[in-house]
C-alpha cells in the first residue's frame, strides 16, 4: 500500500492487475450456460461477444470482470497471455 503523497507507478499497477487476473483465471470456471465448468480463459471470443451484443453486458462481480478481461484480450489478439494457465511444473 502506498503512503500518502507517494507516487504510484502505473506500470507496476498494471502488472499487479494482470497478475491478479491471471491468478483468478487459474481457478474461475463458467458457472452457467453452454460452457458450464470451462475455464473462463477458454471461452470462445464469439460467446463472450454475445454478452456484449445480446445480453445486458457481462455478469456483475469478479466473474464479469474476468469475462470482460478475456474478451478484450482476445479481441486484441493477445490471448497468448493465457498459454501458461493450468500448466505448472
């Protein structure tokens, strides 16, 4: 935690957010629907896009945050960041 008046390094904040998201994606599973029990990071882009187009957006809470993160990551063509999830030595 930063002390009052201390500078926040945006790069460090982004690294921490990415690390937190990837750690949560290791354990979060889709709790409903067509892809029940699949890892959030394995959901097809088209399915995630369906939430944007036809539903009222992503679910609330951490599940929705992770789905949105995966959606935007896949839209940017950067899904390689998910390649090591679930592959521990």
